[in-house]
C-alpha cells in the first residue's frame, strides 16, 4: 500500500485552507439578529435584492475587482477576516478553483436604522486543482451579514460545511455531527462510508481545531491510520468556553480521497 502518511498531507491542508478562506470571505448566507423582525424575501427592498444578485454575479465571474466594490474598506468578519485579507484569500482561491458556481437564495431580511440584515443560503459547487490533482467541491454556508450604504460591513459565520473529493472513485460519505453544542458537552463526529469496502483498505484521520484565520498559514502534519470499519468515528469533548470549532475528516480508499469540514458552535 502507498505511504499514506505523506501523500495526502499537502493536498489536504491546501484544499482545506483555500476552501475555507473562500467560504469565510464570501459566504452570502445570513441569519438575522433575534432582536430584529425577519421579513419575507418577497418584501425585501429592491436595492438589497440587486446587491445580492450583483455579488453573486461577480463571484461567478471571478471578478475580484468588481466583487470588492461591494465590501466596505472597514469590513470585518467574526473569524478575523478584513477587507484586505478577504481580497487576498479569494484571489489565491480562484487561482486553484477556476470552475465554481455560486447560488444564493434570499430567505428573509430586516432593517435597523440605515442597516440591512439579510438571511440567505449560498451553495458553492465546482472543481479546481490542488497539488496537481483535480478536486471537486460542494459547500453550503450560513452567516449573519450587515449592509450599510450598499456595502457589506460585517459578517458572522453561523454554519458551514465543505466537502472536497479527488481521485477516480472517492468514498461516498455520510456525516453525523451537531452544528451546535454546549460548553463541556461530549458529542459524536461520525463519517460513514456508504458503499461496502470489499477488498479495499480504508485510511483516515479526524481533526478538531479552533476556528482561527491564522491557522491557514500554520499547518501541522497529519497522522493517518488504517480503519477497521467502514468509516471514522470520533468522540469529541467541547471546550469549557464558547467558541467555534472546525471538525475535519479525511478518508482515503484506493485512489480516492474525500475531505469534509463542518463548523461546530460551542455555546453556553
């Protein structure tokens, strides 16, 4: 069998880092503050609908200059992204993933003074290349976003899931993990291979780490292990303080590799 401890390392980390950079910076998935009244999408102001449509178009055309026109120079993100970091992350990302389709659906909206908050779901699908490998992507993100003066001023990611795959026959998986847990709570992170393994060997690992934009540049080696059953099963204990965590898994079966990452919010 191939040296499983070395082959997927760079692929996994570069795939994961660049995909999350994109999703954090461009997630047009919003959820409303509970103190505001959520309105139906059909009643949304025309300028809000137009703004969301233009952002989606710029993303689909990978027009970074046009896209950043919709961001305030003072844009901030709950994970540490700024205007410049977002621009840099997306530029690098689109160099690797040059065939993506963004689809945004407005679910609800609200107004507070001169600020608009929108609730939408964005799905991102497509392909790219990382370490010379063709990579498929399928992602869904939800986040809270505020617009002021037709500019995006603030974003908080509320949920996200990214699945990357490569190889002739990557494992088809089912993921079981909660989106929200309480501090100190124990929960299961299960990634199950749908098809029988047959004579194939299955290797993989799971990673639990705090959401931190700086971790994109501070990678760590992966230690894969042969799995005795048809998937990866991990018992996780939430930290003692509220924070966001990334739960990631990589599974290798034959020539196929699948990487999945899901955000878990740890709350009081």
